[in-house]
C-alpha cells in the first residue's frame, strides 16, 4: 500500500489540489440559482475538479516502460 501511494504521489496531490480548487470555486463563484450542473452544490464541484486535477497531474507523469516478455 505504501509503495502504491509513493508511486502515485503526483496524482494524489493533483486530486487534493483539484478538490480544494473545486470547493473554492463553489464557495467564491458558484451558482446562485442552483441550475448549474457542476457548481450548484459543493460536492459536485469538488468531485469534478478533483477528477480534473488527478487527470491533469497524471498527464505530467512520465510514461512507464513495459518490460519485455521472454
């Protein structure tokens, strides 16, 4: 478990940063009438931004080389 966390450190940090950014977006900008799909509730905004943050962080990680099969 510890190795998994260390291998995905950038992705986990991206998810956390995205979640914080999503909550801040909802709190400071948000949607006043509740008709916005993403920013109408704090948990939807946090969820979408955390997914985006994780994907963005993962895109900057170097690709792992596959080991040749014998």
